[in-house]
């Protein structure tokens, strides 16, 4: 994201970016973090139980 905002300026061989470029790069990290949080809310907890409920469960200690 920083490279998209780079104007070509360098100081002693190091690239120089504007403050707005850093803000854009940081906001993209926050957006990705928020998206990950929203995606994690759609996950279902299995409590260590197998997802396959078609098989026999008698004697395995799994309650339905």
C-alpha cells in the first residue's frame, strides 16, 4: 500500500513517504482486521465433537 503512494522521493537511498500514505497503509490493516473479526463470528464452535452426525454415536460419549 505504501508503494502505491510513493512519489519517488528518496533520502540517502531510503524511500520517503507522505504521512497520508502511512495512514492509508495502517487503515488497510485495520480494515483487514475488522474483516477477519466479522468472518470469525460466522464460525461455529464444535466443542471437540466431530461434525459428521450421520455415524453411530452410541458409546462414544457424544450427546445429541
